[in-house]
C-alpha cells in the first residue's frame, strides 16, 4: 500500500477504457475516486462510504476504523482479479473475496457533475466567510473606540489635576490616539472594500444565467512551471517538454535563474547556474518567439565548447524538438565567462547583458534559424533557467 489510509490501482473496464481507482480515508469516511490516466480533471467518478455502511459486508465485521477497511480491500485486491462495469453515469467495481460468507465486494461510483446550484452554494460560503470577517472588523473597531473614550477621560482628569506635571504624558497619549484613529480609518476603508466585494458576489448570483459550471482546468498543484513567467499554466507545453527530456521518468524543475528577478548580466547567470548539472533554458523575445534548450552538461566559465548526445533545442511556437542532425558539428554547448547560455554551433546564444542574442544558420541542430523564425538577432524580455532533477 502507498500509505495506511490510501492506495490506487489501474484497471480496464468492460468497454476497454483505462481507469485509475483510488481508495482513501478522510474524516471517518471511505472515499473512492476514479479518473483516467493523464486526463484532467482526474476525478470523474466518485463515491463515499461510512464505516457502518461498509460493515454490511461480512469481511468488514472486525474493522474498527476506515483504515482497517482499506487494508481489507487492498489484501483482497492483491489476490483476486477485480472487474469494472462501465455505464453512462456510474461505474461498478467487483472485487472477488476470500471469505466464507461473502463472495464479492461491489462498490458503485457515480459520475461527478458540478452544476450552477453547487457553484452558487460555493459563492454563498464565500459570502458567509466575508460577513464573518466583516463582523470581526466591527468588533475590533468597537474595542478601539472604547479604548479611545477611556483614554480621553483619563487624560482629561490628569490634565485637570496636574496640568504642568502631566503635559508631556498628555502629548504622548494624544499621539497614540491619533494613531488609533488612523487605524480605525484604515479598518473602515477595508470594511467598505469588503462590502463592495459582497455586493459584487451578490449581483453575480442574482444575474447568473442557467448554465452548467464544470470543474476548473486551472488546478496547478502538480504544475512543473508554476513559477515561470514564460509558460503560464500551459499543461500541453509542460507535457511536451517533459516528454522531450525523458518520456519514461518523472522530473522536478527548480527555477534557479530568472532574468527579471535575478539580474541582467551574465555574471548573475554564472553565479546561479554554474555546475548545477542538467538544466532547461526558456527564452521569450519581444517578437513573441518562445524557445530554449536542454543539456545534461554543466555551465561554467571555461571558455570551451562541450559535447554530449542528450543536448537538444526546441521551439514552443512550432512545438518541435531539434536534436543534433549534422555529424560534422560536434558542439552541444559553449561556455564563456562573457556570455550567457549558448547552444550548438551558434544555433542561438545570449550576449553578456542577457537581454539580447543571436542565431546563425547551419548550426548543430538547425539550418534556417527556426527558433527565431529566420531572424539573426533578437531582444530578450525574459529568460529562465531550471535545474532538472530526474527522479
């Protein structure tokens, strides 16, 4: 099992469709999630069971927790051949059991459908949360007003009894009052902004047309380029680049240099990127060209060319990878203390100031400057270097 409270397996239905079934526990419930490999959203069928419901099957008589039921399901799944029946709006999982009283465990998972009512319900939760925060701010303001009133009375009494003796203290306390009043003003501004947000959400609910809302496709929990400014939550490009690097292994990307963040000089590039192992370079120009390269070689300031069999370059506009094509051109990368990253026989390179570069014809990987649409020189608006960690 992956964990005490979770395990998954892949299965083919009676209609020859592949699914991934995941069993997991959460808050004393057994969740059964079903999705398709490499498809988003991943959960398209779903069901949940209480411990009492599961105990209707004899194999769970001795189970005291949801985790116990998951272990029983896992143990029977390992020694049996489960089957999956696919219908229009549900799936039925049949797991043969090694039990004297029960022959099968049958679980049904319903298709996940989100409609407008569910989405409006979510919005009401948001409104309730904003109202709660609004009430908290009102309580804070009331407390501050009470403090101000109390301190004004104390200051007035002290002023009447000992004017000269308490003059400096009075001035100090008066400054504190002004600060508190400024806090109240700021809090009132925030309350006004929150009221406007509530009004906007209320108007949206009242004006929402009758249409079906589906699960968002912008879930970036596992997105490799979530810190990138060049590839902004583009799942297609992420999958393509990952397959170009290593189609059969998982990778992690660590953003170690970003032009707009870390400095516009090759000194900054070498400081952050030298001797970091395999790296992926992404470049975006002011003409809208997006391209880059991958190398397993180390960048350094050796002023030498280096060669391997894994380096390649690519164009994201063309969605095409270019591997080394010309045997007489052995250079994979060129390392210079006065330049940024350079690929091939000047297929493309980045100048010292990191905001411009060049591309030559008849390089190691390409002939006609495909990455820059035939242009010899280009201006860089963003450049990113990712350390590639193969897991």
